[in-house]
């Protein structure tokens, strides 16, 4: 669990030492924090599953999404940096070679719909509990994760020739996600 003291030790702006979890310091409940920290990985999974790909392409998409999640640990947004730190702690740090398992949902369309519904829930939560800048940065970050994943490997074609960079189903997921996050 990431506490305010742990975050301060990692160079975060909040230098107060406390045993309160960081999510509480940021004004979120444990359940809300779980929603916020789980959504980036869920976006990655849904974006990757939007079009069936080979195992190699799915790994490339997963790696691209994990890199985008990991990179956000240095975000200027305290909220995004804290969420990214917690997400990487849960999923694994690509910078040190940790690779979480690639998740392939049995019902990709149903999973994508669930992720979009959770994104709408997060948008409403952020509107109430986060600063406008943190809310906007978080929403933008999730769309960036989706963009990174869907653009990581082309689909279709033969021997890498003639494939689509972004398929219609990937574009639809990304657009639905962006609309849900916009509120």
C-alpha cells in the first residue's frame, strides 16, 4: 500500500509524514482508489482485446500500454503520479523487466463495455473529488494509454504488409472511452 510517507520518500511533493494511506490524503476512499488504480490496466486490456491479434502483437500492445502507465509516475499531477505508482506496484514495473501476464478477456466486447462504464464512473468521481487539473490529466492519460495500445501493432495484412494500424473496433473503443471520460 502506498502511504503518504512512502510517496514522500519517492520524491513526491507531499512531504508530510503520516501513516494514512496516500489515497486518503488525496481525499479518496479505499474503493474509489481501487477504481482509479485499476482502470489504467483495464483500459490497456480492453484496447488490446478490441481486435484479435497474434501473441506477438498482443505482447507489443501490452508493453506499449505498460510503458505509458509507468511513465506517468513522473507526472506533474500528484493524482496521476500516485495512481501510476500504485498501478505499477500492482502490475509490475517494465523498467526493471517485470512483465505481468497478458489478460485476454473471454468476451472482449463485454469487457470493453464494462471498462467504458467504469470510466464514466471515474469521470463523475473526479468531477467531485479532484482538482480540475488533476481530473483532466487523469482522463487524458487514460486516452493516451488506449492510443498507445491500439497504435502499437498493426492488425491484418500478410507478413506485416497491408494491415490496419488502428482497426474500426479499436477506434470505437478509444472513442467510447474518450466520450465516457468527458462526462
